[in-house]
């Protein structure tokens, strides 16, 4: 089947998509956008988190056909003009990245949180990021990064 | 595998009738896992996620008709007054990503004994509206779950909505798991007190082959609240009534030992949860007591 969608503001087309395929497979293997990671394939880890029509979703659980006509934003769509998004910058500054596999999903989940709640409490940060697993950092640095990003973005 | 994209609800019903082997997909949070892991290869997917007819809810005659495609996120945001226990349960589902996609219709279709929506639906006395080309019917929730991951739907039927009496009193939900997120319930419990009809409703999850109603515990509590004048005076029932209710609720379950928990732990936890939810429910009754007896809950 043919799947047409908008990814990071660009119209994209994937041909010969198998009916059982996920949005994640389309993004990574057909459109070459490897920022969204493929890890658990069961919605547990959040590494494949993307925006679809404005909502945070696990791309591995969206069937490709459901993404037809949708507006998708991936981690590749956050930086502008070669400059890191303040959230990405905050993850770098706080050392919230070790192996980096969970980072794209966490960045997108953080983006979603801060766009709805620019000044989240620690509990709100934890709840918003509850669907994203990191096996390296122990989360403290990640939460530091979210706090820093919130601060930086409020200054902007 | 084929991919079917009906444009309307009636098209979807026609496609399911034409070939009952097609598998409906909405949020995909259960089905896509099975497809990703090559555990399931249905001949065709029937994509219901675009059907506006399933995405709404409406309050009519004291009940909420909840479209099968309404997500948990929307239930939390829009229905915490009318359906408080379902909203609490929805907040314990998965993660934000899962709640943005998962639906009560999908939960019912999967019919896992651990499904988070099921205990609140049992406690509230909901019914499932199923439809095929042969017509529509309402299946009482108590008759809906027929076995582990089995339900009373006929092969040609789709779930259109769930009709749930709106709260006329406190409703509570409790769930035990290893984390606050991304947890399949070890055991769960929902309680509903209908202050107008003077009825008690319960629902037990993850402690039997299907979600269960603790029928005898309900009858016992109704009787005690009547005899004690608690419905009338909105006074808290005596502690021993709560304890007996909790014991009876726990003994209604038939849990097994599995990877998520031991049967004995589940029974123990159920007793605690039944007692606690009754306490929370009665806290609400007492808090609102001064606002007048017949006030809209």
C-alpha cells in the first residue's frame, strides 16, 4: 500500500508498505529517519516516541496505514537552522546522555511536556517521562536536563 | 495481509460481516505488539481509528455512551466527573504515549483479565454496544467476559460504544503493580456506591480467568448500609462492616500464581484494596454530606 504523510514539515511517500508495518519501520527503513529508535517494539520503552497529529505516540504501535495523511514530527524535526533545540542543548549540558539510545524519545517526550506545562514540578516531569526507559543514567541527569530546558525556554 | 480503511462506521460493519476474519485495529497498543513479534498475522486489518462515529461520548438519561474509540487521555480530561473510577483507572494505563492511543473499546476487545478499564465498568454496571449487519445489541458487562482474553462478541460483531451509568455517588479504583507506570495490574479493584438507588458495585481485575464482580460482598454491604441507616444519614459504616466486606470481596476472586504475583498475595492485596476503596468512597460521602442530600453527585 501507499502511505503519504508529512514528516517534519515535508510531504513524504512510502511505497509498497506491508499492511502489518509500523510507522516506526516506515520512518527508519523507508524514509531513512533513524533518529527514532527501535528497541522494545511493544510500547514499553518510549525510544520511538514521535508526535503524530500533535499527540505523543510510540511509533512502533501505530500501524503504517494509520499514519497515512498524518502530520509526524520526529527528533530530527526539532533543531532549526543547524542549531540544537534548547531541550537537546539541555540534555548535552546536563550530561543526560550516555549510550544515547533512549535520548530521542526522551527529547520528544520532554518537548511535549514543556509545550503543555512550561514549569513542571518534579512529579509532573516523572509522570510525563514515565513511558521512556533509560538503562544508563538513573534518570537524575535527565530530570536535571528537563528542569534546565524549562528554565532556558522560559527565558527565551 | 490486507489493510482496510473504512470511511464510515457502517462501511466498517459491512466489511466485518463480509469477512469476520478481519481484525479491527484502533489504538494498536495490543495488536501491534503481536504483529511486531510475528505472533499474529491476520488476513486483514480493519482500521477503525478514522471513524468519527466512535470518537465521541454523549450523556443521555443519566448514562454516558462512550464511543469505543475514545482514548484514555480523553477519558481523564473529559470524564472524571461522570466516570470517576474509569478516569482513575485510565490514569494508571501504560504511559502518556499509550494513553494517547489506547481505547476502552480495544481493552474490551482484547478482554484480558488484567484490563484496567474492566473493574470500573463492572462496578458501574455498564453494557457493551455491539453491532453487525444483523443489528445492534447491548451486552451487559457481567456477561461480556467469557474466559481469559475471550468475550461474548460474535465473529461478525464490532464494539461501537460502552454505555456506562454516570456516577450517583463515589467511585474508586485501586491497582497494585511494581511501578506507577507501564504496569499490567498484579491485582485491581473498583468500587461504586450509588447513593440514589442504594446499590454497591464492585469489579476485580487480574485475580481470575476474567474480571469478576464480587456479588456476595455487594449484597452484604448494601444490606448493612440499609440496616445501619448509613444511606440515609450518610454516616460511615462501622469498621467491622468494612472488614467483612473486604474479606468477602477478596474471597470472590480465584487468583493464580504467575509471573506478576502469587495467588495468596493477590487475595491479601484485594482485601486491603476493597477496605481502602470503601474508606476513600466514604470520605467523599462525608466531605460532600454538608452540600445537601439530593445534590447531583
